[in-house]
C-alpha cells in the first residue's frame, strides 16, 4: 500500500506520496485558496490527494490513508484542528470533512510530531526506541517519540519544550511567559542576536557580510563571519550555541532519549561550528551516565520533507 | 496478598506492610548497620521483612513481593542500585542478594518514583492517567506517571526536572550545571533565601522569628514571619513561589499531566500562602488550554509514608 502525507503551511500545502518504507515517490505543492474556510481547505486536500495518486501512477484503492501535519494543536482522536498560532484555523473537524468527500481516512497530527515520526522511521532516529527532534525555525518545534510512540500528554499538547523558561525573568515571549527557550535558541533568536551584534559593531566582518547580502540578516550571517575569522561573528555563534545547549541538556535530563536530532535551516551549519561544540556543552551539562546509555546528538536527515513523510507515516504506524 | 515496601534512607530503613488497596497495615524503622556493605544491607532488608510480617500477623506465604525505594539511580530490570548521590551505594545487585536469602522477589526503584506511584494509586493522583509529584526537600525529586506507568526514559534516569536550567548562567549546582531549578525551589533553597534575608534585615520580624527558634532557619521561618505581617518574610515567600511556579510551569508545558502534586515539608504551608499563589502563577505561565484539560495543581496526600507505600506497590503494579 501507499500513503499520502500533507504538510499544511502558511500559504502552501505540500504533499507527498510515500511507500511502505517511508520512501518519497512523488511530491506536489498547492497554494491554499482560502485557508480559513474549512470547505475550501478540504477541497484542496482532496484535490492534492487525487493529483498526487495520479502523478505517482497509483490507483486510489492503493492509498491506505492520508495524514495531515498542522502547525498547532490538534485532537488526534477526532482528527480535528483545535488551534494554530500562525494560521486562522480553529476547531475544524478535518477528518470528518475529508472522509465525506473522498472516503479515505485522514490522520491529523502536529507538524513537529510528524517530523519526529519521519526521522524516527526513515531518518536520524532509526534504531532508537526513544527519540527527540528539535526543529530550529521561527520558534522551536519539538517532537518526542517515547517507546516508539508520539508523546502526546494528557491533552495532546505535551512536549512544548520551546516554551520552558531557561532564563528566569528573561525576554518576554508571545506565549505570555518570560525567558522561554525559543526566545534564545530559535532561528529567529539567532537572527536577532546577529542584528544586534551588527549594530554594535558596524566595522566588523559580520557587518560587512550582511552588507554584501543586501543588508539581509540571516541565520547564516554569524557563522559565515566566524568562518572568516571575525570575533564578533564568533561571539554570536558561541552565545547561540550556549543557549541551544542549555535547552537541549534540559530535554536530555528529562527524557534521556537514545538519540536527539536537531533540524531546521540552522542545523545545516558545519559540524565544526555547530554540532561539535553543541555536543561538548550538552555532555558537560547533563547528568553523567555510562557511555553506552548517553544520548547521541545528531543532525536530522530528512530536511524539509520530514513533515510530509511523517504525516504519511501516521497511517502506516497505526497499521503495524 | 500483602506487599512490603522499604524506603532506604540515609541512616534509617523505613518499611511498611501494605494490603491490596495500598493501605498501610504496619510500619517499622531500623537503623542500617553498615549501609556500604551489600551483605549487611541485605541482612537488614531481610530482617525488616520478617519482623514486619510477624508484627502484621501475616504469614510469609502471603507476602507477594517486596519493593525498595532508593535515593538514586537504579536498574529496574536487574533490581540493582547503580548509584546514589548521598549514600555510599554503588552497583549493588540487591534483588539477587535478597532472593538468595529469603526467596522473595524484590523490586528496586528510585524513591521519587515510589512516592509518585503511591500518590497515583492511593493519594493525590487517584483517577489521573498522567500524574507528576514534585517533592521539595534537600533537592527536588520528581516522579512522573505517564499513561499509568512510571516514566523511566531510555536509561532509567529520565525525569530529572530538578536539574533543568531555569536561570541561564545562574547559581552553580553540584551536578555541574548552572541555574538548576533545585537551586531555587528546593527546601534548601528556601532556607538559603531566608538566611540571606535575615542577614540583610536584622531588625525584621523574620530575624525575630528565627531568634525565637534558637537561631534555627527552617523552611517555615519566612512563611511564619509573613503571617505576622512582615514584608521581608513576604518577599522571601514571593520569590520562592515565583521560582517554584517557573519550574512547575515548565513541567506542565512538557508533560501536560492531569494532576501535579507537590510534596515535602514545604507543601504543608497554608493554601493561602503557598498553593493558591502557586496555582495562579502556573495558570498564567502555561500554554492556554480548555478548562477541562488544565493540569490540577494539588498537595500530595501521603506525606512521609508515600515512599514505603509506593515501594510496596511496585510488586502489585506488575501483577495487575
């Protein structure tokens, strides 16, 4: 059988056709006509499913199920979107709407959990029983696999490690708290640190690197400047990796996963600049345990496609 | 059947005989002759078991199993003590030693997990599927019940929320990190805050309260002074509850338990001074969710006996 996974994003729906092994056979992207209208959203999901099956040369009878990854809170039992922070989606009974139109079962899951599930079955988490992905983007998305299953907590909202306080009375967060980890270790935080360092050091290599990129501050600017020997850029990298390590050490001390993978654009920086210093700091900051039982800190492997592969695997997982 | 639970402490072994419902039938305390000697420790465990059965009028055949709670890291599969922070116990195959002497099966578990299991089955966590106890003592002990089972993580060391950083680059902790929650919200931290406030305010009601208790600074001093209208005492209480709430909000955002119970001596302060302000802060600091799904913050119910009841229930749990 084959599976379809759909990643519901801000302006695009990205869908993939996946085989039994989590291998991606075809990918398709579609603009959402009107994301806030449940019927229009369902229409787009149905159209994507049909076109993707056709494109992959797979008859509809051989599609076992469809999964949707949503950037927000979902009710996995009913297959509904409860709430999303950055999209106007509230209380949408997506499974019901979808089944009525296409007769196929739709699984609905948080997108960070989808990414974790994909890496667990077909990426960096293969062979680990307990596995965590930390995706560094606008915020910090965490997906936690505990004993082979997505860790949901009592109300489906567990695992919000981006919103744990790592700096008491620190920077305010839109969630209402102060000092949340994602204010210090997300890609957005890295860009903010970089922009601040540039302003304070207009003659630095960092400032030059940014000027050469049309004044665009990216998550790469500081790493680029550091590679050119810039102490200002290096300082930003060190500060960022320090904050990243503090939160990852918290996750390790709480979950003790076999493997923890970091994903998102930032994770593509060279191992010398990111992964190795991160591993050293986490090692120093976590409770000592015997070598064979230590959490391995690695990079995620599936990149942007983790979301659709994981969404597709939601159906497969239930069938095993 | 009946069960025996033994709480292995610094100088005492405390044991209890428990029935099928987790009801405590008899309690016995014994000094450890030589805790660092595995054979002497086993001798004491065996003697306690025999005497307790006799005292409770229960023949040995009706003791289903014995459980031991250890303040440290254990290997639950082999029933061994791996490491304890405050006792000279390392790599002791307790189950094997015990079985050889008495023929009864011995379960070995971390003591905070025992307390959580007891409250879950017979105390504040009854009726909750997901339940956390936070015990405020010398450190912070957390016991996490996830879907009815103790949450162990990959290597049996998960759930160390006392050693998560809540204040980046903050106070040093013996674990090697800085800013660990237990440096701010344990009973020891409360005493430290109180002693500092007393030193800085020798004419305060707080200083008078401490003088009246022979100069003894306790976890109660600040609460006592605050009740007498002392702004200095109130400040200490506010600061302490603020730190306590920050870490509890982290635990809620990560685990979303149905119920979270706080235990340890500090938790005996009046609801007006501790539980109510704590509930308000945690409510404000956690990710909003519908009323019926919010974590209930309550007091633990079984006090010092949670450890022995939980140790006893280790055997019962396996039989259900």
